[in-house]
C-alpha cells in the first residue's frame, strides 16, 4: 500500500514539474513575434470580453477554438496579457502528460510509463516550445490524440481477451476523437494508429459473432 502511494506521489510530482516548466516557458514566450500567436491572442481577447465565440481559427475553416477558449478563461480571470494567452496553451500541453503515462504503462508496464512521462516533461526543443506557444490547436489535438490511441488500446485488449469493453470506453473514444478533429485535423495520424490497434481485434470479434460486416475489415 505504501509503495503504491509513493508511486502515485512520484507521478504527481513529475506531472507538476511538467506544468511548472510549461508555465515558465509561457512566461518566456509572452512576447513571441509570430502571427498565428497574435491571432490566438485576438481570439482569446474577444472571447474574454464577451464579444464573440469563434468556432474556428480566424480566417480558417478548420482548427477549433478550444485552446483559445482556455486562454480566454485565464484572461477573463486575471486580465488579458501575452502571458495569460500562452498560459492557456501551457495548461493544454500539461494535460497530455497523464495519457502519455497511461498509454506507455499499458504497453510496457509502469516503468515504461514512468520513462515516457519523464521524456515528455520537456522532450525535444520544438516540442517544449509548442507546449506553450499559442498557435491555435496543436496541444489540445495532441492531448485528444493520445487519449484516442490509449482508449483504443483498452478496447482492443478487452476484445482480444474475448471480453466486452465497457460502453463508457466507446463513448470516451467518440468524444476524444471528435474534439480532437475539431481542434486540429492533423489528428488523423493518431487515428491511423488507433485503427491499426483496433481493426484486428474488431475483425475477430465480428467473425466470432458471424457478422457479414466483418468482411471489409480483412
């Protein structure tokens, strides 16, 4: 019992470290001279002022406004500034740390999850910068993408064991994939990984039930 508590505290500490580092990166990027970041700042400011709630990135028919909404909430609470805009993205970037651990843990055990989590606390230079630079929807897309792949793996594991997957997993999969697609269509890379994970298990599940619909899966 004590070891489990210590393990959970260790994971919580690492995730907290990741959040603190992203907050620091957001502070260093608050004056970033990138046009897309300026657009996100405009969106966040307009939402915070109650003027409008855009569905997509200004001037584009894609990339949903969930990330700017997070920034807008902070701007509403603490005042509009470049730091608050970047901080919304930093929080979104921190949200992907738990699914990184869960996915790696299910694939290779809890130590695999630990090392994957440690790597993503900072990661590569460009990844760390994107974790706080308000470019529109990349961090929310990655968070929902990781959740989609992890949930797909849980469903596939249940089906491979000839057990019914909980209905809640299917609902969570649909919500995660749908919100991720709204945030950024580049999530198709995660969808491909999820399909590779799910299709074999779904194929044999349908064969066992004798469904003709299984034929297109082969």
